[in-house]
């Protein structure tokens, strides 16, 4: 990420691993060259393709998955195809801000990893500015005491870390680095236009049986097998799972690794809010946004101009002005398919498209402007609390997952210079709404309180079977990838994959789907 035009903000997540990278004298996360942008963004399919291009494509959902899908569909299918994006709520979906005393703060997806190359490409292409996360000071609270507190002195911190956990931080860093190295192969595959027809197939192409196996084990089992101590798992790994996914170390190993990579340094976000990426992607891809809720999808035969029958999908949707229908050649579903989150039915398909009863985790984000109560965290009431992020261990008596000081999404209002001990805006993750009594316990004093409720991400319970990508001949589902791991970049990867898959299946390019041995094949093609 270039430094020019980059602001800094408190992010509400501790850079546990980043500090270790610095300790090792490592440069932190590597910057891998993004493959050159395809030059054919607005061109049609290449010569020699016999089948006529599709006329109209539908994308359901204008979160990061749906909007990046419309970007990649435009890139692949060319300038003439009509792309309609349906959205029943706000563009951005789970990328959303809340307003606290006149400033906007990230309430959903907030931090982006420096090696998330799709997100990086988008901000560059869309000419958006980025904000670097400021590494604050992290503490771990077990419900009685702070079992670990960071110091602002680098050397003291390192001594503390080694004293408490030996060299396990270093080993953890190397473990994550190895997984990220393999994960990065997706960018090369996608830049060469390769696609996958299942999430498991995609993961296997990246890291073989090791990656698919991670879906069947908990992160706890993976790390225990790798020899990490109980203390390290309880005091470091568990809090990282709680702050990022609101769950315990019983989540699958792959999402666990993604969660740990979310404690790296160098995280960033988009100035003005991450949802800006979605808004701009929609414009850039010249898609038509339809503000309405898709109710059902049905396969229909329609007549072409030459008189022959052609199969299409009829999408029925509800807008403020009533119920409408339209026909599409290809449909991409970019929202979790369950009753609570999208409520889309597939009518008269034979065999029927299965219903997904997958449980999404309930999470509440509470924003409070106030001053923390040191005594709640086991300190003297008069002690000054210098921490900016307090994570928690697995204790049933605890009513919060984490509490972190945050900055507004607009750079000019950055609170960086404000001391952590004073009044600040704090973001709390909890599984339920906090009561007045609980807020009074957490804060010595506070004024405004804003809350937002989410069905945030899958409730992970390995062994995990990801839902299919191909729901029907030309209906594709993006959000199955969330069952491997839910993150902005994962949705963008799924979107690029679905656009490539839809394109290759439309034109019959079977050699571009589920190719075996891609890593070896592309290693020699520089
Ligand atoms: C609190 C929280 C914190 C997070 N933090 C991070 C983070 O720091 N970093 C990170 O990378 N990820 C984070 N995530 C995860 C990330 O936000 C999601 O993985 C990602 O935004 C999912 O995007 P999506 O487009 O796939 O789905 P969504 O954003 O859910 O988009 C789906 C869209 O479809 C619309 N829709 C649903 N049904 C219909 C219908 N019938 N008709 C029309 N429209 C419909 C919805 O309104 C929605 O806008 C976080 C998530 C939450 C909730
Ligand atoms: C997909 C890869 C390789 C990396 C993504 C790493 C990443 C940014 C993980 C974070 C995932 C997540 C769901 C975080 C939620 S909370 C984030 C933050 N702590 C906050 O306070 O909002």
C-alpha cells in the first residue's frame, strides 16, 4: 500500500503478530506484485467464441460480494451486457457505518489485511484513499484480571511476551505466514482466468489436503497438534477468535488462521468507510442498481429474435412501487441463502435447489463515547487505563467479547492524538445487547450509546461442508465461501471466481474450470 494519501486510524484490533514480525527483523507482511490489470475491461469476448454473449445478468446483493461480482462480470462479458444488481437494504451490506456524535465509524467489516489484493486493487482502480490502522496497546482480560498488558516500550513488550509465552508468538507468526503464502496462489490462478466449481476445490488448489483438512478440524486441534501450549491458546488464540468471529477456538482451522492473520500489523481501511468500495464498484461496472428485494427465481423458456426457445431465469422482486419480474441469462446470488438473511425461494426446479438452513452468528456492536472504568478490569479505580484494546478469554461470566478504541472513517476527524486514558469512542463486541447496568460497570462515565445488531458470519462447527457454487445451470452462489472463512477479501475472491466460472461455462471453456496441478503449471509461467 502506498503511503501517499494514507491516513492512520485506531482500528479496534491488536497487531499481535505484527509486533513479532518486527521482533524477528522481518519487513512485516510481504507485498506481492498484483498481476497487471486486464486491459480488456470494456471489450467483448475474444474472437473465435461462437456462442452469442448473454444479454442480461442479475446479481442479488450489493455487498462487497455482489458489487465486486458486477465489476468482474463486466470485465469478462464486456461492455454490451446489461448487469442488474438487486439490493433490498443499503449498498455495502455488512460494510456499514454508524454515526456517533456527528462522526461515522465502521460498524461491520472494518479492517483489511495488507495482502488482500482484490481489496487493494479496488481502492487503486477506484481512486479511493486508505487509512492505516494504528497499533494501540492491547490487554487480555480473563473476567477477573488483566492477564497480559502491552507496554508502549518495544523492548519491554518483547521481554514480557517471551516471559509469558516463550517463542510461541514467533512460531505462530511462521505458521500463519506459511498459510498466507499458499493462500496468495489464488491471485495467480485468477489472473490467468482459472476458476473452480466448488469452495473445497478452490481451497485444494491453494494448499492441497492441508487446506481442505483445516475445514474438518478446529483451530484448537490444529494448534494443539502443532505443539502450542494451553496458556498460549487460552490467553492469545482464544481472545483473537472472540474479537474477530465472536466464537471460540472450536471454529474451523481455516477461518481460525484467517482470524489470526487479522492480528497482523499493516491492517488498513478505506477512507470514508469500506462501503465506499461497493458504491464505487457499482458505478465503475456500469451496473443498474435496483432497490428491491428478490423474492423468487424460476426457470422460464423465452423466444429469441431468431424464433428459437432459450432458457432464462425469471427474477421476481418487490420494490416500493410493487412486484416486478425480469428475465436473465445468468444469476449470481451474493447474499447468504437462508430465511433470515435473504428469504429467496427457487420455484419449480427439478431437482429442487436445496434450502440452506445455515446458522449465522448473532453479534451486537455497541459504540460508546465515554471513559473506561479501570476497576472493572481488576485495577484500582484510580488507576489510569492506558490500553486501547481489551480482548477477553473464554469465561462464561464475561458479557463482552472485546472493547476497543476506534477512530472515525474520515481522516480529518482522526482521534489519534487523543490520549487513551481520556474520553473516547469505544466499540464493544458482544453476543447480546448490553444492559444499562453492564454499561455502567464498563464505563466510569459515558454519554452517547449506539448499537447495531448483526447476523455477522457463519456459526462455525467443523467438519464444515461448504454449500455449492453452482446452484443450477447458470445460477451461481458466492456466499458458500463464508463457511471456509468470512471476510471482505473472501467475498471478492468468490465474486471473481463466480464471474470466471459463469463466463467459461457460458462459452464452454471447460479447460479453465477445476484444472488439476495449477500451481506446478503456472510456476513456470512468469
Ligand atoms: C461486525 C462485523 C465485523 C466484521 N469485520 C470484518 C473485518 O474487519 N474484516 C473483514 O475482512 N471482514 C469483516 N467482516 C466480514 C465481512 O463484513 C463480510 O464477510 C462481507 O462484508 C460479506 O459481504 P457479502 O457481500 O458477501 O455479503 P453482505 O454484505 O451481507 O451483502 C449481501 C447483500 O444482499 C442484500 N440482500 C439480501 N437478501 C436480498 C434479497 N432477497 N434481495 C435483494 N438484496 C438482498 C443484503 O441487504 C446485503 O446488502 C465483519 C462482519 C461483521 C458483521
Ligand atoms: C482473508 C485473509 C487472508 C485475511 C483477512 C484477515 C482479516 C482482516 C481478518 C478479520 C476478519 C474479521 C471478521 C474481523 C472482525 S473484527 C475486526 C476488528 N477487530 C474490529 O474491531 O472491527
